């Protein structure tokens, strides 16, 4: 690769990074300094990543709270060949056979998700809206909406709300509301969903016009 081609590639990368930074600022997205985000990472409005993280191509929804040191992998190495290192396969062995880049599918993180520190999310995982992933978890399977998962591999230990309440709120896409709509619905965001039953919640949500 000649010098001028390298300069053009470098300038293209810098332009992409500047455009993405401007977009994140406009949409109130915080990504901690020192984080790596590959080009295909998509992040929704107002999501906060509070410590350096390593995130390959995936989608992360709006209003997510992410502690830091999150690792998202969208592909894995092959374990079917004797060598599993890409550099050795191409540079030393001079083989065209791929040993990396195998994926079970895209990683998708929903909206309003809380991810604790030092979480690893592996290829193909879908994390439902409102889910909680405990610190240090290794997520190998998809997480249902409003579930709380912990461990290695991560397993569901409970749900944030009762099945009846989850059924009531599952279609309330508050993360798509404007800021003014959210402020007008302040009472909705102040409900303690664990302190009352589904009948009362349903009544209150109807009075607010949320459902």
C-alpha cells in the first residue's frame, strides 16, 4: 500500500470518527474515553457507557445504563482447525482458509437495559428491553425482556416485575417519547412497580394515557 493511499484511509477514518462523535453529542450519548467501537456499532439516544469498553458491530438501544469494561463480540474463532490464530494462518502458513470471523448472528441490546461492570456478550445474543445483566456476567444466550441475569454463563435468577405487569408494560415504548412527553409523564417514571399489583398499575397507566 503506497503512502498516499494510507493517508486517504487515515483521513477517511478520522472523518468517520468526527461525524460519529458529533452524532453522539447531538443525541446525548456518552461513550467513555478510551473505548473501542467498530464501524458497525449502532447506539440509541441517551445511552451511557461510563468506563472504557470494547464493542464490535452490534446494536444497543436507547437509555441504556452501562457501567463499563463491556466487551461485545460479534464473531468467534474456528475450533475445527489445529491452528486458531488468524495471523499465523495467513502470514506464516500462507493459507486462505479463515480461522476467525465466524458468527452465530448479530448482538442486539434492547432499550432501557442496565449492564453492570465487566460484562461479556457473545455472538448471537439478544438482550430484551428493560433487562439487567449483573457485573462480571458472560452472556452466551439471549435474555428475555425485564429479566435479571448473572453469572458465567449468565442465567436468569428472577424478573424485575411480575408476569402480569410485564405484559402491561411490554408495548410501552417510552424510550421513543420526546423529552417533553417524558416530562409530562413524570408520574409514570415515579411508579414503584414492585410496591403494587397489576390491577392498580393498569388503572394508573390508563389514567395517565400510557396504555
